[in-house]
C-alpha cells in the first residue's frame, strides 16, 4: 500500500480516532506541541513514506503520534526533504502555501 492509500485505510482511521479519544481523556485534546490551541491533526513523529507506512509498529503506534493544532502542524518540516513545512511566510507575514511540499 502507498502512503496515500494508508491515510484512507480503516486501520489508520481507527488508530487516529483512538488516539484523539485518548488525548481528549488526558487533557481535553490540547495540542501536544504548544499546549495552547485545541488539537486537530494526529501527526506521525516518524515521517511516513511508501515503505514504512506498511509497518504497523511505525504507522499505527500511539507512541509515535502527536496531537497537534493546525498552526503547529503547518510548521512541521520533513527532515528528509530539507524543505520548509506546508506553509511559508511572505515578507509581510502573510501565509503562503508551500508548493514544494
């Protein structure tokens, strides 16, 4: 299965839902990075690719998840790519979509 297919899989949807439920029970679902905004996205701390997404010890492991708000998740960068995260900031602070992501 490819990474794109993985994110549509029943296994991922169940793991994501279970992790969100766990975080809601622990702290009401606050972002694990900034601790200020509500969480929105379950982020893999080990970046997934077409190979490791098929390893449940990586792709479905709660110990390798973070529940992040949109702001913190947009700042994530894939260390393998060396490129900025999903969003960039323009000279006046405006948010720009990173087309290289």
